[in-house]
C-alpha cells in the first residue's frame, strides 16, 4: 500500500514538473501564435484602423480583394515566383546532392555541406542588402564585370524582368542549402546494392536516375517540395529590400501587400482577409501535393 502511494506521488510530481517546464512554451505559443491567429480571423470581417472602433462589415473585405488590381497582381506574381523558384530550388539541390554524394572525397563533401548551407543561417534582409549593391546598375559588381568583358550594363533592379530574376536568384541561393541537406540524407539512405543490381540490368545515367534514384528519393522530394512551396508562398524579405515591389509591381508579393495594407494604409481588417486567403491557398497547395504524392511517392 505504501509502495503504491509512493508510486502515485512520484507520478504526480513528474506531471507537475513536466507542466512547469512546458508552461513557458505553451504560454508563448498561445500568446504569440494562437491569439494572433484568432484575432486575424475575427478582424477579417471588420473594418479597423487602430484609431476608431472596429466596424463589422461582413464579407466586404473579401469582396474588395477581388476588385483590387494590386492584390491580383501580387498573387499572380507570388504564384509565378513559386513555380520558378521551387523548380530551381529542388532541381539544383538534387543535382548538387547527387554530385556531392558521388565520388567526391570525404573532406570535400564536408566542405560542400557547410558552404552550401551557410547562406541559410544569414539574415534574409542583410543578404538582400548586399545583393542590392552587387546588382546596382551604376556601381554594382555584376555590371562592372559585364563592362570589363565588353558587354553593356543591365538594369537588374530597374526593369520588371531583371528585378524578378534577381529576386528569384537571391531567394533560391539563400534557401536551397536546407533542401540540399534533405536530399543528401535521402540519397544516403538508398542501398548501394540497388544501384549495382540496376547496373547489371543495363541501367546507366538518366535511365538509372529515372527508374532507381528518383523513386527511392521521392519521399524526401515530397517533404522538400512541401516545405519549399510553403516558404515561397510567404516570400517577403528579398523583394521588399531589393525592389520594394517594383518596378511596375513586377516583384510585389502577397505578403508585401498584407504588410502595406496593415501598416501603411492601416486597414487591418482587409489585411487580415488577404492573409486568410493566402493561408487557405497554402493549405490547399499542401493538400494537393499530398494527394498527388499517393501515386508518385514510393515508400520502401
């Protein structure tokens, strides 16, 4: 009887101790995650400029989204950016991972892992500031190199096409390191005897990649693509620092519009509505990827 009492007391103490350790995290999640989400959902149906009292307007904020050409352009820019950036990020990451995982010496693999992951730990704003100087039309290093080889300077950040290309390049350069490490882990988990058996059957090069590597790395590809799409749909730092959404709204993204609507125009209800639409798009895109993966992902 005493033993059972002591055991119950110890369990109670452990539960209390666990609750004490978890409390700061749970409070932080509640205050900084759950409460803002709930408030945003509510504000989406109100007109509020911080100064005056909130006014319930129903679905008017959502109707205004469809009638605003800036919002439409920003979402179209975001979708185009996601398609190009994600394809480049996944393709470059997988290609470099296969190269590093191949016949390179161990010390060279370690060097590539560290160097390719390094941009990810840097601040996106600081990286974008440096890139803004590098791609400056007048005194940027990139145009200086072009002039040195007899080529004309390019208006990287002053033309719609050039600005979009720079934003995509900077984003992919900074973010593909994490995807690269994911693919390294996925490739390392493929048994070598599978490659040997396929080689005996005559599979080489592209055939081996298509019928062996790609199916076996498909679970990692699914995880990498889901994370890449979610991240790309929320891009903000690079276009905001590099171009402020210009020129001609060519690099204005959905999150930039949310920021400008809320903190410049003080239309927090409308900004919440745009954020809710973007959230639903992210959920739909993620769900679609998992549905498609049922036929394309191979689990060993």
